[in-house]
C-alpha cells in the first residue's frame, strides 16, 4: 500500500468514528507528529550566532582536529 493509499484509508476510517474521546486521542497523536518545532531565541543569543558566523567567514576558528591534537599534547 502506498503512502497516499494509507492516508486515504485512515481518513476514511476516522470519518466514520463517532467516539469523541477516541477522536480526541487521535487528534493528540496527530498533533505530536505534525507540530512544527520552533526554537525561540533571545536577541542576545541571535546576536551571538550572527557574530560567530561572521568570525567563521573571516577564518577566525580552529578546526576540531587541531584542537583535539592540542588537547592531547596538553594532557600528555
């Protein structure tokens, strides 16, 4: 069965249900699956992200491999 066929079958079955509490439960499940997760950041955090992106564009960063090597040397 294709995704479209499954959707149509589910819609048909749901349209035949009269049990309000069962429909509310299905609605809750569907809400959990279809909610768009939006991350709300403060102005300070957004400004930090913008500043970090600018630093990266200017080459002001250290690659992880280099940092790990330096850390290993420091811990030795």
